[in-house]
C-alpha cells in the first residue's frame, strides 16, 4: 500500500516537470519492487535456450514457435496437408506424399519431432523441410505428429498423444477414411522415427506396441532413433559421474514430467529395463544414430549395446557421424554429413 502512495506523492510534491534524478531513481526502485512481486515477471524455471516458465504459469518459448503452411513443395515435389486427429486435445498431424507414385504402395513413416518435449512442432520450418526431403528421398507416406508440449502438458501427454496418432494411422488406413493412407500406404512396411525427444517417443511407442499390440494385428517393421533423448543415473560416460550434470538433467526431466517420474525411470533411461522387457520392442529392426559431440551420445551407444545384448530377436544398427553435435542434420540439411545420414535412413526404410 505504501508503495502505491509514495510515487504519486513524490510527483505531487516535486512537480512532474522538475522531477529530480533522485526521485527518478526512487521511481525505478518502486517499479522494480512491484515487478519483484509480480508472478508474471518472477521466473519459476529457466529452461534456456528452450523456454522460461514464470510463477504465474505463463510460458515464454524462446525457439521453435514459427510455423509454415502445408504446401506443394517446389524443391522436392512433395505435397503436404494437415489433419486434426483429436479436436478435444488439439493433437494433429502433417501428412506428406511424394510426387512419384507407382502402382505399388509406399512405406508408411510415422515421425515424432524433437525439442526436449517442450518446443518445436510438426509445423515449424525446420521439420517441414526435413520431412519434405525425407518423404521424397525415401518414397514414403509420412505422418509427422504434432503432440502436446510440456510444461502445460507434462509427460506422459506426449506419449499418449503419439500413441493415439499411431492408432489413427492404422484405423484410417484400414477404414479408408484418409485417402493418402488407404490409397498409397502399405502398412506391412510401417516405420516409426524421431529425433531427440521424438526418438525417445518412438522407442517408448515400440515398447508399448509390443506390450499392448496394435489394431488389426499391424506390426512395426523398423524404428529409427535419430540422436535419441536418453539419459539417467546409469554409469555411462563421463557425465554420469558429474554431480552438476546429473542434478541439472534430473531437474529438467522433472520439469518435463512435472515430477511424476524419476530420471532413472525407463521412459528416460531404458538401460534400467531388465533384458526380458527388451523382448517387447515391436520391430524387426532398429537404427540408432549418434553424433560425436552430442552430450547424450554415451547413453545412445549404451542403448544400442543393451538392445543387442538383451536377446531381442531383431536386427540393430548403429550409425555414427564424427565431428557433429546433437541433431545437426536438421540445421545442416544439405551438408555432406547430413545427406549421408539421410541416405542411411532411406536405405534402412527401403531395404527388403
């Protein structure tokens, strides 16, 4: 109350036209004091460079908010369109169809974008360009899933949304309700893929598919985990013994899931899974990509090793890119390294 009265009183006594430097400084201090008590200005969690959450609940995203419209892409010849999957939640998808089509149906690729579960979407320029290129080079009907983001929708929302999207793909193809999936899609060649957080989602959906089964007896032929977001307390790499790093990793994971799961939960750290659980991974083959300078690379390599050692009956492949950082292929799409990695992914999808 005193703060509300003091500044007007100073202005009245001094006159606004002769407000002294001392009074101006006092005014600034009062404004700062007001802001200090303003929940819209008080930081609750700083997850830079992704976002900042304030005590009021307001979330300011610092990246991944630009969107581009679905289109016919002149560079690749791929056509895209958007579909609302669940109006009640806002979950949607962008579908991609390459221009070259034969009488033979095309593989179906369900893709999950990255962004630490908190930023980006299926509609941002970086993912629109990547999916256009991938759909053209691999010759697939691609479904890029736009799941809900934390912290407004903490995990397991992204997993549940992505599972619902996968079920939509299967039901729409079977019922003929989506013309691209029913006319051009071959569900005997169904693939899941994703980068970073999206790779984490693809892995967890493949496990869920093995545990619960898929509609119509559908099977996932392959899963591509591109620089997947895995970490935990497992003794992997130098960072696993760095208390500061582990504390930071645990804080950010807790933020993403609103404290529901510890950092050593299988959602974040598949290495804690017993060997028998790996048998549920519902795919005949898995591709794991690793970038040399990715801080998550020790967990990614350990994931590949654990999968191979588990007795899982499928085929696992590891592809490493030297000299590059986490998901470099999104921002360096035309670089020799990114083109080589995409060629590996295309071959993984199209191999008989």
